[in-house]
């Protein structure tokens, strides 16, 4: 999808430097991908421990000892 966006030059230069991107497009795609990954991980972390049907670490350890 083509989109026109006005990105401050200094921010784009930093993004290219930090991501070691060769092109502006590569830097932007990398930044969006990393942003989305962080948001997904934050959502998973928020939901951690909310499932009542999973074994506790202690239960798993005991089960492994039994055989």
C-alpha cells in the first residue's frame, strides 16, 4: 500500500541508523514491525496468569517426578 507521510528528517535518520536499514522504506517497515511485536507481547503479558486451566509450575514439577 502506498502512503505519503511527512516524517521529520532527524527521526528518520535515527531510525535508519539504529535499524541499520539501507533504505527509508526498510527503516519504516522495521520500526512498524518492532512496534507491533512490542504491543503483542505487552498484550500477552497482560493476559498472563488469567487462564485457570493451566498447571502451576509446582504441579508440572511433581508430574515430571512421577514419571
